[in-house]
C-alpha cells in the first residue's frame, strides 16, 4: 500500500465529546519521602494541554483541516484556558458552560519521562448539563464532511443515537471512539474505533486471529456499522469490513514513551483523511503511521501535517534521489516547513563531467537542498538537435542522484523548467555555464517572489558539446 499525503486543507470536521485539560508537572525525584514510601518530586516545569475530545480536535487542526468542537466546560479559569489554547490552535470552540460542575482536569506528575501518579478532578455531567448540545450540533453539521464522536464516558455524549441519526440524515460519515461495555448506543455509525480491551469487554476474549475477526464481523453486522477498527497496542490495528478481507497493520513505533492520547491521534488522522477524500484502507494506514509517531512523544501530543508528510516520505524511501514532479512537490513543502532552503538548477546533463560535479557541489553550498531538473529525451533532442541525448534520461538521472551534492532529481518534458519553478518556488535558482543573470530562464519569475538568481561557471572550462565533438573526431 502506497501512502500519500491527503489534501487535509480541504477537509472540514465536527468533533463532539468530552473535553478536558491535561496538566503535567515535571520534576526530579531524587529521594523518598520521610512521611511515606513515596518519591518526592521537586516540580520544575508545568504545562497544560487540551485532552479528550479537545486533543482530537487539536490533532485534526494540526493536520491543517478546519475543525469545530462542541463540548462542556465549567464556569472556571480552567475552561477559559482550554478554550483559549484550542482557539489559538485554530479550533472553533462552541462550548456549553456548566454553572455547577468544574472543567474536567487530569493532573499527571512526571519524573524522568515516567508518570508517577495521575490525579483526576471531575464530576460527570448529567442530562440537564448537556441541554442545548444537540442544537449546537445541528447548527454546525451542515458545513462538515465528517462527524467525530469522542466518548470518554464523562457525560457530554448523552444523545449519541440522536447525533448519529443527525449525521446519517446529512449523508456524512460518523466515526465514534467508544467507551463502556454497551456499544448499542453506537448503532448506525459508519465506523467505531475500540481498543482491544474495549472490544473484548463487549464480545469476550478471542483465542486467535480468526475468532477476533469473526466476532468483529458479527458486531459490525449487529450494530449496522460499515466497519470497525480495533487498535491493539504493540500488535498494531485491525480493520474489519463485511465486504472485504480484514486489514491488519503492524505497530509502527520504534520506541514507546507514552501511549497517552494515541487513540485520539488514530481517530483524528482517520477522520481527517476520510474527509479529505481517502478511502478507508488508506486512511487507516495513515492513522497507523501517525500512531507510531505519537507514542514516541510524552503526554498528549498532536502530530502536525509536516511531521506526517516527512514520515510518509521516509516510508517511501524518498528522502532523496529520483522523484516524480508530484513527489517532489510534497518533499519541497516538507523541507520548507522545516526551515530548509531550496536551491534549483537545470540542464540536459547528457554526459556528466568534472565541471558538472564541481558546479553542483558549489550550488549545494547556497542552501540546504539541491534540486536538479533535467530535460527528458524528447526535450534534449529539440534543444540540442539530432543525435542527442547520448545517454537516455533514466541513466542521466541515476548518475546525478548518486552525487553527494544532489538531493532530488526530476525530469521535465518542456523546453524550459518554468512550470516546475512555478510549482516549487525555490529560494535560489542557479545556472551553470556562460550565462548572465538576465539570460537565466525563469530568473525573472524567481525574483518576483523574492528568490535569488545566480550564475556559476563550470570548473576546468568543461563542455559536454566539446566532449561530444572530441568523440566524433576519435570515431572518424
């Protein structure tokens, strides 16, 4: 399965569920308390992050998708901070406010990257507390492509069947992260994402893979679902659909620091990918990749679009080398998101000589990433005439990709690389040989958005044309 970056910027999602604030107190624990056999933590750093449905919304927004969030908070500073942090991240918050109950808060005390204790401050919300939530959902759902129900069993989702029916009436997918041992309330959802423990609380322990799949298929049928994704920790995840073979994806994490919020990341990437147009299998594969990234972080954390894109590129082994123009666009976007300076040069590069090698090394010095764009065979023949190129485009690209200075090699079919320049917008355009700045094709365009144009001479006064002529003389 080939992973590709979805158009997250075109996706619009509505998240409804239990919002909370995750607090983290970090400090050194170098001694045991004289009062009890517990470590003494000297708190040196505090941080607060949105949790629960707030973390789901934050993850979706971090991918670049339009995100709206409905939940319940208390009339307190914690609720105000939660709203402020989410709004700052681009999440539109439409919260109900309880006058009697506080904003749900979880406090974790951490030392040396390990949780020592978690303290929960909460009072579950009841039906009177959620009056008005369904009306908020009706007001926001028409501009949404996917509805996400993030259930932490804290009371915000009192009306799950009604919310599912609302989504179905609008013809949009409903993805639910379930809680509890009664999944009947999720009947009619498009997809639910239980972890293995939650799944087995409902259907019983499975002795083998076949039994797990069969129980999953039965549950999908009984609840009138389209699919179910079971997250299985170190054993990866399994997608079960009635009309397709099960899809099992192995765990991707290289090192696990903290599984807090991993389920939020899974449902976020899954939902945003579907809203952006991915099919369920591709969306699941991306969610699995993202889960592997997030468990390598401490605490609830969001996976950004650039992080996911870089992981996809690494998965495709396309960190450098020969690329299509489509692959290169994503690679350049990722590099720019990480603050890297892009240098672009182009030519036929029919016979690679010492002048080319030195010139490309000098070009690489001008930035962090060097793109070499070469004319394909038809383009070379039009530019250089009959008998050229000497070497076909595949060989020319392979040689260039093997040079240490070159990061990416791409071919183009036009006579000039102007279309590529418009797609990539490099910070520096370089041309080698006897060119003045005014003669560099595309130079005016690069300068129009603030880029630089430079002309470098080939070393040792080398020339491909001269080499070809010498070869002809030898042949005669």
